[in-house]
C-alpha cells in the first residue's frame, strides 16, 4: 500500500474521503445503483474533484445513513 493511500485510510471523521467503490462495497449495492441514487439526488452528497473523480466524506455517508433509519 502506498504511503498516500495509507495516510488517507488513517484519516478520521469528515476528512476521510471514500471512493464510490468503497461506499458501494460498504453498503452492498452496485455502483450503478449508487449512480442512480446520485442522479435522483437520493444518495449522500459527493465531492467532484478537478480530475472528474467523485469522493464521499465519511461523515457525510454516516449522516446520510442516519437519515435513512426507521423509527422502531
């Protein structure tokens, strides 16, 4: 693992940026599903980098998941 990748994995809270593939793996959904959610403004807020790649803050993913919790 490269030093840059190791450093990114060690970041905590809102500073940690996740790739779409990492988010999809964690949620157990296909990337096409994630892109569909994104197109319909139903997914977590994303950050589009100058090179065109997309990242999701760990804190934003956690916030988004909390809004999906159903009352018991």
